[in-house]
C-alpha cells in the first residue's frame, strides 16, 4: 500500500494531536511544516502528496501553492473557524471564492458538519482526539462534585454565570471552577476557584467530582469533554453526543443536574464506551487513511 506523505500546517496547538494520531496508521506519514517559512514549507510540500491544514480555511493561497506543487489538499475544521466563517461575511465570501483550492473537507463533530453544509461545504466526520485517549475510569467520589472550566476573562462565554446559579441552588454540593483565578461575582461558599491546573492536579480534581458542566456559547469537540468521559464522569454539554446529557440553557442544566444529584455517584458507562469505540485514536487514524485513499 502506497504511503501517504502528509504535510501538516495550521493551528499549532492542535497539530501535534493530529500528527501523532495519524501516525498510528502505518500507511500515513505525517509531519508538521511552517507555511511562513517559504523555502522549507515548499520543500515539505514537494516531499508530500497531501497538504493537510487544521483550522486553516483562512490560508487559501497556501492551499493553492500546495496544489501547484502536486499535493491534494485537506482542511480539518475544528469549531472556532466554523463559527467565524458563519459570523463574518468577509470570511464567508473569501471561503466561497477559494473553495476550489481544497479537495477534501473534514470536521470534528456532527454539529459542525451541519453548520458547514450551510456554507455549502460537504465535510467528512473525523474527530481530533489526543493520541493516547482511552478509557481511564477514576474511583467515584463519596459525594457529588461539579466541575467547570473558563479562560480568564471569558467567563461569560463559558456560561459561568449559570454555573454560579447552580452552585447557589445546589448548596449542599461542592462546585469547582478551573482555568481562571478570578472568583465569579456573588459566588457562594460552596464554589471553589482552582485557577490554571496541570494534568496531575486536574486528575486530583476529577477524583473529587462526578459531573463536568460545559455550556459555552459555541464549542467544537471539546478535549475536556473527552477527558471527563474517559474518567467516567457525567457531562452536561450544549451538544448531543453519546454519553453526554445535553443542556443548552439554565433550565435544562438545572433539571439534568438535579437528576444526577438525586442518586449516588456512579460511573458514566455510556461515556466510557464512547471513548473506547467512537473516539478511539487508532480507528480515527484508519478512517482518515480510508478517506485520503478515496475509499469513502
């Protein structure tokens, strides 16, 4: 089987995940290039047969250069890029004008697939996950705890005012907010602000919690959602997904959380199954290889 030599470029935070996951399939040979380095990126494209952008829809000229150098072109949509293209008419028109420079579109989640269809783009569904993602159930805490995340200064975007309201209503349950060091306005005493945490400390926080609350204004395939599911935690999220309880507003979040808290903490078996099956990195690499070979 001919090896697909893949030149990866785009979102620098996501590229290592994509590279290491694709490398799980022996028919794929991915490496990261820097489009800003003209000579080395051109050499990288000449040595490749696929130019694979991640959140790179705003780089039509680079896709065009890749095609001139003999590469098939791929763009992998991850969430923010879709939202920007829907909301910004200039980006929308730019995308329409240069749509022909991208041969294959991929996206990480079904709702992004639907949003891209509104832009006239047919995309294959291919999640981006950490290459070591696997079920990793942690012991359940003796009592429930609820976890949320927000970037510093973007608490409203992540739905933290609603999180504060839930903490106030369910005052007998501990709530934990990580990612920001700023205490929300009118936060009750059962809400602890944890700040930014490394992987080891996050694991200890998961050991104290049974539920992840994630109600941002817009989301792609959240790595934190996948992480929580891999640890056997319940997840309240704005999207429908296997193992998740969908909650798009305060009322539905309150109802879903009330149902969870009414019983003793127990592992989210549906979430663990989703991680083992749907979000299995090796299966994702194999599916990507099939799409690149034109088998799907």
